[in-house]
C-alpha cells in the first residue's frame, strides 16, 4: 500500500471487491473496474494516479486497449472453442495430452510459450479460433503485421481473472457478516498472497513528519510499491497495481484487526453482500446500513406471515 494513504486500511480492497460484484470475472470487466477504482483512488496513491493517467490519455490508453482485445479473444477461445484448443495443443506435444485442469492452468497464465509462425498461425486461426468468434480480427491483424505471433499474447492477461476471483473469495472467507462463519485459508491461499506481497517493499514511515528529528513512538510499517515484473504490457501493469495494492490493503486491515481490538475489520453484509468496515458496535453487526437491516427485517416478517399455522405449531 502506498505510504501516502493516511486513513485506516480496508477502503481500497473493499472498493475493488464491491466493484467486482457477484458475477464471473472476465476481461470485459478489466477496463470498467480499472477506470472506476483509479478515478476514486488517484489522489490517494501514486500508483493509481499513474494508472488513471494511462487510461485517460488517448495515446497511453491505446497501449492498454490493444492487449485487452487480445485477452478478450483468449477468453472467448476458452469459453467457446476449448475442445478445439485442446486438440490443437495436444497434437503438438510429444508426451501425454493435457488434462482439463492442466489446460486451464496453462491457458490462464502458467509459464509456457507457443509460437505461431507461418502456417501454424493460420492453422491456429482456422482450427481453433474459427470464423465467427468475437475479437477474431485482432489475431488477423497481428499475423498480418508481425508474422510470428506468440500465443502468450492471448492468454498472459487471463491470469488476472483468476487473481481477482481469488481476492474476492479470500474476502468472503475472511470477513463474513457472522464471524463464527469465518473460514480458514488453505496453504495455497497463503502462498498466493505471499507471492503478491513479494512485489511490495516494507518501509518505516512517520505519519507526522518533522524536519529535525524522527519520533519513534509514531513510526509505522508501510507497504510501498516495489518494481513490477519486467516485460509487463500496459494492461498487465494496471492490473498488477490493482491487485497488488488491494491485497496489501487487505492484509494491513487484517493484521490491524488481529493486533488492535478496537479495529473491528470488515464484514460482508448479510443482505446486499457488499463489504463495509465493521463499526464500533462490534461483531454483532450483520448489515452494511440501516436500510439493509430494515429490508431484511421486513422480509422476515413477510415470510412469517406467509408461513402456514400448521408449520408454526
């Protein structure tokens, strides 16, 4: 999390997860979520200020939209041409064919490169992509312009669908409305978070800066942005900032709640499923607002009236 954020943690990750909603995450969501979050958080972190500028300036925006179109094509291949993809890939492997899980893991970002060159590019276009799939023209354009096209271009940014889904699932596990329903993490969850946190560099900061001295009683440990992996395209950079900073905020709030009893953490509203900060009422709180609480109460009353007397007795 950028050291310039002065408020209590939790606002950023909740904003991101609420923006994702309850639907299946696809590359079509990347741009709306990035634009929404960057516009609200560009004054809080330097990272989002840079992302917001990328999305706002026409020349920089094109550098984001180009890999986005490739990701949309890759996602379309997975959703509608999966069997053709598996057949095409397995025909080029010397060992046993990929299982469904292996194919999904590879297509959604595992390190593996297949070069489409010459007839192979046309073969992939005709045999896998097909004539009617949306965003087909981006592959046609790439083949015409570059000749040799790495298949990674069409799958490398699909990994963030899985990362955003996992961020949402981690939030659901950790911050239910009823703390008794909190679920334990798996070691895979733990390792996934640590891989992202490896991109953050911890540093000491003093919220109230003084010219001549540092007050050790005011020092805090902040997670500040380290360097992102080399070779990231502009879309990948924006998504890595989104996920990395959201996870840093998520973990900071969690550790605050573990260390300071007065900090209650977050909850997922039992009515609307949005995440909010848990207020001073403590762990008895189940709703994000009085509106949701009243709505849930009215529904319970209606159900009670509709219940036959024989069932009530």
